[in-house]
C-alpha cells in the first residue's frame, strides 16, 4: 500500500453511543483536525482507462438524449465525466442490487469486483494527465461528512484510490446553511468561480453525506481564430426562429461524415485534447444524438483526414443546471433513490440518495474554450440519526488515561464546577 495521508482513529470508547453501528470491525475514522483528509491509496494493477472513457461517453449520450428530449428548443450543457465521478463515488459505497443499478446507468464495463477500483483509478489518472501548455484540466472529488458521523475507513480508501477523493468536514447534521456554504465554496474554488453554487441548504435536507465532483477546463485552440475572421451571420434555432450569431471562421480543419453526421475536429494546444463539432442530418428528430458507434467511426475517420476544411462556428456561452433524479431513474438507477437502496459500504447509517444535482458552463470563443461543471450527490440516512446528548448537570468523574495501556494520568471527581 502507498500511504498518501494517514487518518487517525479514535479509541472505541470515544464513539458516541448513537453512532456505535459505525464503530465495529471496520470503524468509522475520526479526524484529528477539521481539514481535508484522505484515505489510503491502495496499489492497483495498471489497466486501460479506455473502457471507462467509453462508458462515460455512452452514459453521456443516453443522458443527452433524454435531457434534450424534455425540451429540444433549450440549450443543454453538462459533463458526463463529472456526473460519472460523483455517481461513481456513490457506487463505491453501494452493495448488491443498488451497486448493479448504478453500474448499469453509468454503463460501467463488466469486470471483476476486485478490478473496479483499478479501472476507476486509471480513469482518474488519465483525466488528470490532460494538462499541458495552453490547456488546464482540473478535477476535484470530495466526500463531505459531519464530524460526528463519518464514513467507513474502507470506503475512504476506495474513493481515495479510485478518485483521489478526500474527506471534508461540514456541519450537515446541525447547520445546513453553513454546510452548503462550505461545499459551495470548495466547488467555486475548484471551478475558478464559474460555479458558485451546486447545492442549496434546502437540497441538503436530511443528508448525512454529500459527494461532490468539480471539473474545470481552460484550453486554447492550437490555431486561434483571428478577430478579422469573426463576423455575424444567420442561425436558425431549434424553434425555427432566425437569429444572428457571431461566427468564428477559419480553415485548416479535418472533417468527416458518417450516418448523415458531419464532424469537424478543432484541436487545442498540446494535441492532448480536441473539440469535435457535430452537425446532425438535415432531416431527423428534433433532438438528435449520434450513437457511440457513429462517434467512434467519425473519430477514426477524422484522424485520417487532411486538414483541408473551412469552418463557421458560432461563439457560445452556455449554462445549464438540473436536478438529475428523474433522468437517472429512467437510466435504471431508480432503486438508489428509494429506502430499498443499500449504501452500507459507505456507512452503516447511509440510506439512499436524496438529490443529485449538476451545474455546467461552456464558453467557446476565438481564443479557445472555458468550461466548468459540478455534481453534488446527497446521501440520506436509512433512519434519521439520533445524536445522543449527555448533560453533566450533576457531580461526575473525569479520567485522563493512556489509550494504549489504560494508565491513569489524572482522575477527578467534579462535585461543584464553581469551586477550585
């Protein structure tokens, strides 16, 4: 095992009686300071991230088809990678039919149980390896818990290994407003201020854990568009209205066609990342979406084509926000939102998912692209946790002793706290 950060464990006797279920053979961890803490990153075999990237694409296309179908005349922008990460952390806390339902919705590749974390680790590493000159890609995953009700150590090890996620402390059980402010501040910092709020205090509800993912992208075109080549032109909206758009115009791009779709590749600096602009068939559904197979064909063809195409691409500045519960239900994740869910790999007190929210932005202009996304997953208790309060309102004992040996360093009887 490779130790990234050590999380101190409190003595068993320090567990609050009402939380004793989390202090069994795999005890909940007790942080020593209210800081971001991490589990142990386990040594995992090297596996290819490609099956997981393909799964994220298939998941994203399915989600786009359903989301866009609700209102074909509205813009939609989201991050399949962010949603897959936020829900993937929930998956690592799930068992049985609940885990299978999330895996089905995310279209995770069929692998043995012992290989799943290795695949997710490889996926996370590949995402974080996209940085380079002219390109910034930052992803941040985090588990949020109240200091008095913490996840299992095994779960924190799994999310640290699979997602590089740490544990953040927020008063989820006592102060929803403060907890939401802390979570939103972390998301805002991770997205360079582009997403200031992913969860409201009301959306936290009775949440006992929150899982968040944030993605930030800032990338410059390999060949920036010249200001002199930007001009206005007509655009026909999905509603059939004629509007005026500002077009980025240039040449020297590769293009390809397949199944009625036309694709143009717009590479960013560093040749590690590219945007593919896709024009659907002229006649088709109101909200078309290519299949993963069509996209694979187009991408393969684009890599072989000469850079001999001119383009006219509108500048855009998009923003979307959505509560994802219904969409994810229709993708097969319904059980995760019911009391029948099983998230006991996260904590014995974890019940089911309350709210999954997603926010995203995308700006495309002459210089390049700036995009951000954040996902918040609220986990509700199976039964509302009861915090036992012991009030020392009559004489009591105090014992200060060694945790390891029990050696009593100090012992006191407090008969009257006002007396010396």
